């Protein structure tokens, strides 16, 4: 076996492992980005703990085929980058913002979220969902408001009983 073929098999295995360990994988077309724009985009991905890498389409296709996922064959053509995220929404949010900032230079093709194929519309919908930390803070705010209201009501009852000891 040639060294080149072995190297390609190792890359396919690497991609497969990244797909399996990520909560979301987003395929991106990036034609027309300048080096400075690409560097800025990669910096945003690193801040959110998202791995963004360019692979050959055939190697990504083989990694998905090894997992018995055939939905991406149509999307794996032309310049394609792959974003591997540890949550469901961060990569989508970064890419939606990048698409607004770099009009006609970058776009999401499709994704693989929680073991299922997601089209471009589904990825845009995921980008609109708040992240888990944001949802937790919203829940905490709601619960603290409820507890505060309960404490005020109990305090009012105690004050009324103290005024009228019957």
C-alpha cells in the first residue's frame, strides 16, 4: 500500500472521530474570503471552541459513508470547510453572523446535528436558539423572580399577622 493511501485513510479516520465526538458538524462554502477575513473567522471559531478546517470533499464523503450517512453527497462539491462544534448552536451562530458580514463569500451548506442531517434552513433555525448558558441564565432569572415574589408574599402575611395578633 502506498504511503499516500495510508495518509488518506488516517485523515478519513480523523474526520470520522471528529464527527462522532462533535454535537454539530456544519459544512461551509467559503469561496471569495480573503486571508484576513478567513483569519478573523477562524479566530471567532476558536473563541467559541469550534474547530474549523478545510478537508478534501472525497475524504469527508468517505468519513460520512463509513458511518452509513449518505445525505451529504450533494453538498460535498466545490470549496468546502467543516466546522466541528461541541454544542448544537455555536457554529451556526458564528456562520450566520459571518454570512451577514461577508455577503456572498461564505454560506452554510448543511449540517449533522445530534446524528441527523440538517439542511440550510434548519441550521439557520438552530442559530436563532439561545445557547445552553443563555437558557440557564434565563431559567435562573425566572426562578429567582418567582422566589422573590413568594418571599414578598410570605413577608406580607407575617407582617399582617404581627399587626393583628388574634
